[in-house]
C-alpha cells in the first residue's frame, strides 16, 4: 500500500500485535444465519485497519474515531438502538498486519469490520477466512444503493470469482508523469500523450540529448519490489493485450511478455534509463528525488507520486513547481487497439477493501456500519482537506474538481483500468516478473528472460496446465 511510508520496528510491531491477540470478534460463533442478532436493541462492533492516531495513516484513524463512530452511534440512537463501536488500530508494516488479520479470521475472532489490501481478497477468500457479502448479510448486500455509484472496474477490487466480498473505499491509477520544462528543452510537446510504445521511445531519445537528464524511469528488478510489477510490468502487459491472470490461467512467457521485456531491454540497452537505480535498496526514493529535481524526464508511477511525493507542502520529495512543471499521460498500448480488451490506453489500480468478519455476531448491523462508512457524507468527511480518488463517482465529481490530476484519473483512467489477481500465489508470480526485468536490465535477451520466467511460473502454479498458451 502506498497510503503511508511511516514504519515501526519489527519488535514493536510484534508487541503491538501480541497485545491485541486476546481481543475477540463482537460475539463470534459459527452460525451462517445472516439475520442473527438483527433485532437486537443494543450491539457492539469493532472496526480495525492498519492505521493509528499519531502514526501510520493517522488521518484515517482520526476519521474513524472522530467522525464515523460518533455519527453512526448517534444515528442508531435516533432509532432507539444503543450501539457501541470501537476502533482497533495498528501502525505496522503490511505483512505483519496481514498475518494478524489472517490469524484472527482463522480463529473466528478479530474485529467485525476489517480493512484489507484489495490484493489480499482472493487469497483470504480461497482460504475460507472471508465469505461473499451476500452470504454474510443476505440480499441487502446486493441491493445497496451505493453500488450504482461505484464503477464495475472498481468493484472488481473487492471481488473474487465474480462475487463481492467487501466495499472498496478508494482506488488509484498508473500513468506516465513527465517534466514539461525538460520536454520544452527537448523540443517535445507540453501536452504529451503517446499513442504507442514507439512514441515513448521517441520522446526518451529526444530527452537523452539533454545533459544530466535520465530520460525514463521504468521500475525494474527486485529491489523495487511490487513497485516494479505494479508501476511497470503489469501496465505494459495490459498494453500488450494480456492480463497476468485471466480466465483461470496465468500469462506465461509468450509474445505479450516478450514485448514487455523487449521495451525494458531497449530502454536500458540504449541508456534511456539508469540501471543503477533499479539495483539500489532505496532506488525508488532516489528516483522520486531526481524527478522532483528535474533530472528525470518521464516516470511511470501511480497518483501517489502526485499526492504524497511531489506535493509542494507535504511531499517526501517536495516539488515547488509541481503544478506547472509536471504533466501526465495515459499508458498507451503497444499500438492503438492492441491493449487488453482491445483498448488503446491502459492502466492498473489498487486500493483497500473493507470486509465483514463472517463470525460477527451482528451481520446486519455490521453491514449498516459498512454502508454508512461508504456513504457520500462519510467519503466527503474522510477526504476533507486531502483529496483522493474515492470509489464513488458521485463523490469524485464533487471533491476532485480542484485537482486536475486526480480528476483525470477518476474520469479517464478508472473506466479502462485493470486490477491484480487476488490469488495466494500472486506474490510469487510478481517476484518472478521482477526477476525477469532484472535479467533484461543486466543484459539478458528478452526471449531468454521470458523463458526463465516461464519455468519459474510452472513451478509456482504447479505445472503448465494453469498457464495460458500464448
């Protein structure tokens, strides 16, 4: 998740998680009756997510404790119902948090409402830790009026095998950001929108003529971790007409991946990218700093770059002239109409999802709270002062009017975006893709790197049967 970069040490994380180990779900149990506890005149619910006041994602924690809970409790009181809602926040790295949530759900304990990274939904569903909303709360899950405001593409973030497991609160998009001042010096247009990968290379070669400028930052290698896969490989793969997982099969080392690795090869073989950045432990942070300083011409990133990195007031690599100097463009397909679903432009998105604990004692009330948290009123309160792309088009139309980049993503990117598969083996597949890019950056041929990836993929997914023949 890119929502925060604040971390705490492993020992502190362990202590925090251990300290909460005894806390249980609001009643627990194994009943599958979605109407259990529905007539209760008083109930207790707990919300949990990887956010803590004064630490990681502090704004999220403050929104829940200071706005969501008191307003929901007041709304229930007006109906003659006594609600007690507590927030159990963490401030740890994603993996310890994920492990804690899995252990809670496996033990049929934990909070009633749980925040998960969208990429974990399928994994948790396959393990039986979470269940489709329609099974947990019945028909009202599908009849919620909020679904009409959430595009189908965004709903996939909270879905697995075409069934909804939760509600996504926010999402994002991947683009090509570029420095307009460098483009002007290189004789390139201020409003640049490449229509093919060849157009990207043309711009990069023009930028190469500028002294001290790295034309392109396209994340590669394992040091960049998931940023390599999400900001580079997967958008390009979609542009080559393939998703990493579709119709029950994984994309192997065929033509689409060879095209992706071929682009990587050209960029780094021609000196259009800096291979050293891809090998450094803090390479991504250094790339951010270099882009902010006007030393990188084009960078493939998510809107996190705009919101939290280059932000002139609060960014980790503040760029005073961001609003004037930074332009953005959609990822083009390898050629017009050659992208996934026949698209000419593509993207990848991520985000978090709030799910219901199947063992909650009060499924109906838990869903009421979930719907309340995702109402227009609560989305407006959550994003007040810090605009971000919510899952709701009606809210985005209102709150993003003052931010052209975020409005562009909401209007133009979300309708064409794709999401990573929520599969337990995806992290291993992602690592194999990262290793393939590292091999190419180091000088290996795209064909050989693709073949090496294909061999690893067979080992990961248990043979060639689950791999698409392309």
